[in-house]
C-alpha cells in the first residue's frame, strides 16, 4: 500500500464513521477510531500518525513491542492491546500499553494490576464479553460479567472503562445489531450497579459491522482492513 492509499483509506474510514454517527443521530465526537495495525509495519503506523491518527490496536505482543521501539519518538501515541492475552505475556502488556480490551478472567486482571509499573498511570481496561456463545472461546459470559467487573474495580492499578466484543460474522444489519445491543445493555447494567465507576467505553465495530456498532452506541470502533488494507494470512 502506498502513502497516498493510506491517506485515502484513513480519510474514508473517518468519513464512514462520521456518516454512521450522523445516521445514528449521535454527536460527531461520540465515537473514535482505533486503527488496528496488527501485521502492518511500523512505517505504516507512523504514516497514519502523521495523518493525525493517535490510537492504535495490536494483537501480538512481540510484534507490538518491536513497533513501539521503532516509534518511541511518537510520544502521544496511544497503544491498545486487543488480542488474546496469555498469563506469560501480561508483564510486557502492563509495561508497554495504555489500554487492554481483552481481559476476560480475574487471573489475567490480577497479573496486569500487579505488574503495572508505579511510574505509569492506571492501565485502562475493557472486559471482553462472549456475545456469540459457541462462536468464540474468548470473552467472559454475560452471567459472570458483574463479578469480574467488581474484581477489576477493586484493583488500584487498573481502571475499568467498559466492554469489548467480537461478534460472530452476520450477514444483515439486524443480526449484526442483536449481540451489540446485548453488550450495550450489559454496560448499562454495570453503570447502574457501579455508579461511581467511569464506564464510558463500548469497544465494538470492525470493518464489516461498523454501522451496526455505531447504531448500538459504540464509542471506540476498531478498524484494521478498512484503514491498512487486507492482511496476508501467512503472517501469523
Ligand atoms: C483484527 C481485529 C480488528 C480489525 O479487524 P478488521 O476486520 O480488519 O477491521 C478489530 N478487533 C480485533 C479484536 C481484531 O483482532
């Protein structure tokens, strides 16, 4: 992908998000774009940063750390870890990311809390919820969400911000919206249960279901392909 293509695809992703917000009757700043840069080189991340993009999502710890070294001069860049998180990788994530979207069990949260360096602010956390049952093995079940939220809210080095989901692919808008609506309702329930918490984030919506997610209240949409182009499947 050339620089011109990236600037065009980023502009069109921004336009798509603002049109979706307008169509949903929501304010233009009600959702922001997380650029998912997994498998893409640091040079493309830098290019997107030069075009004004600040928040980037990564799925693979080692790959992300290498990019962060190359991009260390971009001091206002915000790194989100959005991939499956194994216990032996929590330290690197706690030390090198600003957000983690994929917390789905207490053990992982506990390690992130213990390993978050004192010199950094709290790690911003979204709990990943399994909204499509058998389709995905990761994510906490709706029934266990409140207990996990309560545990995370008790951890001083973590700040619970909201919920994240990766729904099973669905063909039409109505079937895309159903699981996202459940996620929105689950966040609403948590807000009522924990009114003192700053639960302001619904991380949902990808290249294929952005419009459905924005209609259901997404505040952070995670776009990879739509910004950086297709990923070669051989990379991981
Ligand atoms: C890869 C990925 C994305 C981006 O997906 P696209 O379909 O390329 O937009 C978003 N969220 C998560 C968790 C991902 O792993």
